[in-house]
């Protein structure tokens, strides 16, 4: 019963990435379900995702004066963090960041 209470509390917060991780990684919900896809849309619009992507320039690349691997700020780390929070993988707006990484 205690575990169920903890899961219920983790499904409640306003942070959609936490709800996503609990539903997919703990409860085993299908990541292709409409509920999970709606949750990923919330992740895409979340403050956390916007903060991670704030370094994008007009072309969609992560602009940094350092390497794409610059700790926590380079394009590599932005993509790692987005994947970790459940950002939708099919979002084409990330194509320029992907291309930036492949150029390195």
C-alpha cells in the first residue's frame, strides 16, 4: 500500500516529465498511447524544456562559444536532458541540433 501512495503522489505534480517517467518507466504504460503522447506535448511546452532550449539561435542550433559537448550547455547535453525528461523524439524542431551534433 505504501508504494501505491508514493506512486499516486508522484503522478500528481505539475511537472509533466515526472508524470511521464512514472507512467512509462514504473507503471509500464505504452509510450505510443494517446495519453502518453499528450503528456509529451505538455513536456514540449514545459518551462524545463523551454529553459533547456533557450540557447537555440535563429537557425535552431544551440549557440555556445564552447564545444557541443560543453558541460550542461552544449548541444549534446541539451539533447541528453531533453531525452531524459521525455521530450517527444519525433519533434522536427530539434533537427538542427541533431545536425549540429553530427557535424562534430
